[in-house]
């Protein structure tokens, strides 16, 4: 069985998500991954409203994914998709 890592960045929607649609079309297991790298490349940190929005958006995404039988994964910024590919035996990461 093939595995596709679906890398969520800023687009946390499931409806009309081209990467998700492609992953489902290919068949096999879909492993969603979100890496919180906020502040990693910016000279400033996200404000409390942005962090609140992200927190609640990720909760909603997790609930939506679970309704589709998919469990969301998360990782620290240092983990990036390469180790996740190895851990899940995925062939290709899909941003």
C-alpha cells in the first residue's frame, strides 16, 4: 500500500484542496502533516490573535480529517517532511 504525506501549510481547508484530492485519487494511505514553523523565518513572532486562529483552525482541521477517517500528524520544525517520509514509508511528500 502506498502512502502520501499531505503537508498542510497555510491552506488548512479540505474542501476543494487539490493536494488532498490528488492524494485520494492515487489511493493508499494519506498522512496529513502540519509543521508549526511560525516565527522561524520572520523577524517577529505571530501575535496572540494569529496564534488563537491557528489553534482553532488546527482543531477544526483535525476534526474534519477524523470524520474522513484520517488522523492528523504534527511535527516540530526541525522534523520537516523527510523524516516523516521515512517513518511512514511514504514515497513522496505532497505540499
